[in-house]
C-alpha cells in the first residue's frame, strides 16, 4: 500500500473537535471560534447581486479581483496606517489558507517556526505540513508574548516567528512597544515575522498595532480575513500581504492549490470592507459587554483570569478535573492543552454567545468548581 507522507502523519485532527463530540446536543457551547452574529446585510447582498448578474461564475485573477484588492489596500490605510500595493495582496480561502501559503512559501525542511504556546492550533500543524520544526514558546503571566522570549528562541535555523494579536486562545493584545519590538527583531535577525491579525477589529482596551507599520525591512507578512471582523467564517475569505517577492512565492502555492478565492465571497468581502462599518462596532461592543460579565463571573467563582483585551476568548486558570466536570454538566469549553503544552491548567472559554446563555454557563461553571475543589 502507498504509505502516507511523513508530513501528514506528523499532524492529527484538532483536539477541539473531540470536545464538541463529547458534549451532549443541548450543551451550551463556549467552545466555538466564531462570532454568533449574522454577516452584514450589505455583504450578503453584494454576493447575491454578483451571482444574479453572472459576475461570479468564472475564475477571478489568481490574486483576487482588483476591486477586492483595492478594498483591502484601503482597509490597511484606514485601520493600520500602512500603504500596501494592490499587487501585493492575495485573496485566500480564509485566514487559514493565508497562513498555509505563507508557511509553505517560507519554511524549508527542518527549519524552525517560533509561535506562542498556548497559541492557535494551525501554527504547529501548518509548520509540520511544510516540513518545518515547531518551536512553541511560553507566554508572560498576563498571557502576552514577550519579544525577548522570541528573540532568545531565534537560531540559525529559524525561518519565521508568528505573532497573533489579539490572540486566540488568550484574548491578549500586544502593546505598541511589543509590536515595535517584533518588527525590530524581524529586521535585525533577518527573519520573517508572520503577523496573524484576524481579530484586529475586536479590541476592547488599547489599540491594535501591526508590525507591518514599524518594520524597516520586508520581513513582515500579514494574514487577515473577513471571518471574525464581519462574522463571515462560512464565506472563507481572507488575504495575505507582504513584499512583491514574498507575494510572488506565496502566489505560486495559492495558484496550484486554490486557483483563486471563491468569487461570490470576494464580492461579499469587498462590500464588507468598503461598506458601513457600524456592524463591526456593534459586534465589538457586544463582545466587550460579554467579556465583562464573564470576567465578573469567573472572579466570583475564584478562577484567576488574565484580562482579555480583545477577540472573544478568556483563558482562566482552572483546577484539575474542572474542564471534564464542566463538560459533563453540559457546558463546552476547550482544555488549555489543546493549544500547546503551556495551556495545561487553563481552559479556553469563547464568549460568542448571548449574555443570558453566558450567565447560565457561569452557574454551571461555579457548581463544577465546587465539585472538584
Ligand atoms: C488566530 C487565528 N488565525 C486564523 C484563523 C483562521 O480563520 P479563517 O476562518 O479566516 O480561516 C483563526 C480561526 O479560528 C484564528 O483563530
């Protein structure tokens, strides 16, 4: 029999799915990584109109329509104060494909990729698929990534380091000083900084900063998506931006693996990015109210939690057996170790649910804490 590749044998299906399967059908799901809001109406409309007009039937340019890429360029100018050439944007099948083509294009067999631990599950898996060596690094007490930790982990074999702010699974937001330091590290060590900014619009305290703004070299590649900002996870529309040389290499992978991002979704994304931004602010404000309810509740239960400043996750420290107890009682949370060794002793709680549901879940979490203490 044909053997499976060693690269694919080095990864497995995400542990998060197992947690969902373990929970009953009517469980309260605080395990989901997606907003619980509808996609903005104008984005849906744009896709419908493009389909009805017959504009979405064919392949687009490999990089995506020029109108979408112009919309992405305008977004980077508006939100990040960076000037991006529309030729240096590739629209992808979500942030996931953007991460994939970035790592495929930059990581050689045996080369190291540094990323936060706990961190988003794809960094480890996509590094392995590219034939690279995952180098997870621990976080500070407040669950932010310390540039000094990244710098100390860099070796001659390092191909890239990943920065993810706001972060999944911690909700931590990097300070401007840290983001400037990441840019400096990319410049000084001549190593790629892969900045995953998919949660950039969901920030409660402080501000989102992109290392792309501060780097003096072309060593920053940014991954972003409409998925979280516009509640468009099902549309599968993200993008990657970087220097023309890097884009040309990433495009080689994208061209053969994907050809182009889904055309109807490109129209929806263009409308989302250029249309009214109020739905984004409404979602952000709703997440902030829920974060506050969750933090108060966790404090009452006595679970120590670093204050998440963005995204829609909190990562409290939890006693042994608590995650299993909570799941048994009908609330899905994800054990911290699903996000790396250093996630052990924590749980990731997603608050992409309404406040009433969150309050019900907190009561169950409180009872579970009493049961295991
Ligand atoms: C940190 C992070 N990056 C990237 C992604 C991928 O997002 P997309 O749905 O756009 O592929 C996710 C999704 O959960 C994420 O949490």
